[in-house]
């Protein structure tokens, strides 16, 4: 596994070149760890939002994303609530 940070918005050439492969890794993870069916999530359900409070889509989804992140971290990784605050 190779982890690489690439710009997703606007999509960089590296992002475009690796999106399909990255999506397949993500999908496999969801199936193995979370027992998702093979048809979930579809490629159209993967949503990337720039991390910026200047971006209205990020601002509007931040609280929902932070709550989901905390639930995931506590459930899967056994983190404490203090390990999952909005700053993390």
C-alpha cells in the first residue's frame, strides 16, 4: 500500500490517474471491514469535499462528517470521545 497526498479539488493529474485504483481499495476496505455489499458504495456515492471553511459544501457538511468520523473511530478503532473532537 502506498499512501500519497494529491489535490482532489480541482482534480490534479495524479488524482485523475489514481482515482479508479483508490476507489477499488476503498471499496474492498468497506466490504471486508464493514461488510458492505459489492454494489455499495457506487463510484457516484463517493464524494470529495475540499477541506476549507471557505467552501460552502464543506461548511454545510462539517457537523455531519465530524459526527460520523467520531462514531467510526470509537466503534472500529475504540478511540475515546476526547480523541474524536472536531479538531482531530
